[in-house]
C-alpha cells in the first residue's frame, strides 16, 4: 500500500513543516481519537461551503474538529515541530460556537487567528511547536505497540498508536529507529518512562 512508503511519509510530513524546518523522523501510525480546538477573530462559519469566512466585527468564533474512529496517519518531527497528518482524506465532525461574552472573549483572544481570507477547516491539522505539548501519557500494549495520549496547551487532544512494525514488504525500513526517536521525544513530555525497544 502507498501509505507504507517511507518516501511518501517523508514527503507528506515535510510538506506540512513550517519554513526552515527539516524532517528528522517519522512513521506510519494509527490515530485512535482526536479533538482539535481553534479560535478565529473577525470570522464566521459558512456551513454550506464548509469555510471560515472573514467578517468584520463578528463574535469570536470557536471551532472544534474531531474524529473518534481510527484512521491511518503519519507522525513525524523536525528540529522544533511535531506533525500528525492523515495518510488519506478523512471525514471529520465539526462544531462551531460564537463567543460574544466580553470577559471570555478578552481571555481567549490571545489564542485566536485573525481571518483575512477564507479558511478551509480541512486544513486545520495537528501541527505543533514542541513547546505546545503539555503532557503525554504513554502505555505499551500487549502486541508491542505504544499508545500515546497527548494533550496540548491550546486544548487539543490526540490519542495515537505507534505500531511495532512498519507494514509488510519493507516499504518503511527505518520504522524501528524512527519510532524510537519519536517515543524519546514524547517521553520527554511525560512523567512516565516506559522502556523502548
């Protein structure tokens, strides 16, 4: 399968890294649960077109993007950033709320993105600076996979399974070493330190 191609994985992760960042390690993984939270100022959600559109003086817009069913993803990192990208196009559940309470708006405005041109919610992806990782709980299951529940300072949550193998036919020859590097990164954000392979 194309998803078990290391070249495809490196290309996909690299394409989502911020300018100046370079791929260090990445693997195919399985996302078990994800909820992303975003705030937008000067914007309104157009449910018909599924776009976040500019709108001057609109209430603060709160969008959640979630998925509880499992899906294939690539998880990788660079010098400063962690990236988790679906391997294929996925369907997501979206919710939106307008926040117009002044004190709450004032408190949350620091997290808001100002919208100057339409934003496609499909482009909202889990891409973070290491400093945004709040904590990570890591458990090893009976088949040798690690399940990592990651919380981020902006309220995002992701539970991702890092499998022991990189798929059939040897398409991801560096899976073991890359997985170990990713685990070491996540363990540095964890209170627990399970032994790696």
